[in-house]
């Protein structure tokens, strides 16, 4: 890449950014003002350092050195409608630059990023660059993340949290920070244990518990959902194999899927291999597909799911009737069952409309030969109505909260 980095005075940098801000104001876009600082390695010339930075950047993004002979650079980039888009792009560049140093055996390179975003952090180039500089200083002081957004408001704090999650997720996967809890599912008629749903979470050393609603979108965006998903299925299958030593009947284990996993050509063979390694029948594994993902028209995903279904793996449509093209899903996907969205449970005991809707969904599912699990069951009135209507299985706090692996009730498993 034959690109040169112009050195800008403060006035020239302000002018360049102000031009970009004028366009952003006119069309309603967000602009991120970004400082990147690198601590030079003694064995690495500054010119080589600049080349490595440029390898991680799009040629269309203007990058400037902020002072002659310095290793601090300035750029501005469109943040898009969601601030997360900007964070992901900045983190990708940081990792690309660091990876280049590590691959060449030069040791770690100190690289920090500080950013502010128009319009929430300021409306002028002066304000944005000052606050990006403040963010850079904060990044260099922190031990948990080397990318920092100006934390002057709630939006920026959320952006910072997302940046920390993204920059430390790979380490979490390989250092044992990911955790699984197991929530029991019971058969309605007999009251016997049917199985468990494996629920992932992340015990982050700085942020505390990171729940799936934060973890999964970042994992999908970075591609880490594939190894994380494989880890989750492996751990869940191994746990079920251990439980089967105490159980008088075969139980099931349910795991949530991301559509990104279904685009991985090795996904189906990997699942079947994990089942074989754990020594459990394919029919004991339930893979849950969210209705939000609307896979009913995705031919590649359907082929993967059909292969798994033919091998005996049970496929369940989760969050049923919360949105999405559920008609196409019921028609085209090789489903074994579905889970009623827990939002229907809130007013079930008192709302005639919701009672009619749930009864109708149960009748439709049973006519299609699908088993139904109601989620979010929290009171006895809900339980009695669902049992009366023939709902196959129940899951919720009334019956059991998610538990750590070493807290599972063996007496319940042995029944």
C-alpha cells in the first residue's frame, strides 16, 4: 500500500473535520472523531509502523499524523445509524494493526484508540477533537480496554461497554470466563422432568455479568458466535451425558442457535461429532431457532436444519408469535416443536384475548404434529390453564430458575 500520511496542524485538522461535519448536519449522519496512539517498538521504524496502521484502514478514510515525528494519528469516520457500527470498525482496525506486529515477532505493540461522536459529544470540530483527546487519555489509563469513547453521556457509556465486550470476548472464550446455567423443563401431564435449557452468560472481570442480549449480537458481528456456539453445545452435551448416569429416562438439553452458525458449512457435521463424543442420542439435543430470524425462506439454512433433523436432532421454533414470518417457518422448517413466547403468560390468567390466542396456537401446533413448551410460567393460574389446554411442557420460575451445574437437583433427575 503506497499511501502517505500528511502532518496536520491543529487548525488544519479542525478544518478537515468541520467540512465533514457540515455534510453530516445536512444529511443527518453521525461522525466519529478518532485519535489513535501507538507506542513504537524499538526494533520497528516509524515508517513501518505507519504502514501497519494503514493496512487496517479503508483507503477512503483520511488519516493524518497530528505532529511531525509523532505516533499519534487522527481520522474521522461516519459512525452510521448505530454507534456499534463505528465501534466494530475501530476494533477491527486495532486488532489488524496489533496482529501485524505479533505475526512478525516484534512483541506487543501499545495501541490505544479514543473517540468522540457527533452530535451527542459536541457540534463543532473543536469540541469533538478535544473530547476525542480526553477519551484517548482515558483509554491509556484503563487496564480493561484500549478503546474508549468519550464518556460524557449514557450513549457513550453504552458504546464504551460494547467496545470492552468486543475487545475481550476472544480472551473470555479461551480463559474460562463463559458460564452456563441450566433451567429445568417439565412435562405438563406427568409433572416429570423433560430436560434443561442451557443458558450462556459471561462473568466479565470488569463489567460483571454480561447476559445473552449483549453477548450474542457482538459475537455474531465478530464471527466468534461460531466457536462460542460450538463450546456451548459441547458443554451442554457433556453435562447431559453426566446427568443420564442418574436419570431413569432420557432427558433433553436445549441450546439456542444463531442464524450465523447455520451459515457455517461445518456446523451440521460439528454438531453430530459433538453428540458422538458425548455419547448421547441425537434426539436428546434440541436446537432452538428464534422466530425473529425468519429462516423459512433461507434455502441454505433449511438444508443444514434438514440434515440435522434427519440425523435425529430435534429443532424447536423459539419465541413463537413474537414477530417474524412464522407461517413460512412452520411450513418450511423441519420442526419438532415450538416455544410460546413468554409475553403471552403475563396476562394469561386474566385476559380472555390472550387465553383465546394461546389456545388457538396450541391447537394449530398440535394439528401440525408439534410439541409445545410454554415459557415464562410464573404462577399457578398459568400452570393450571396450560395443563387444561394440553400444553406439552412448561418452563419458568414457578417450576425452577436457571441453576449452576453443581446445583442441579439429583432427586428430581432420578424420578
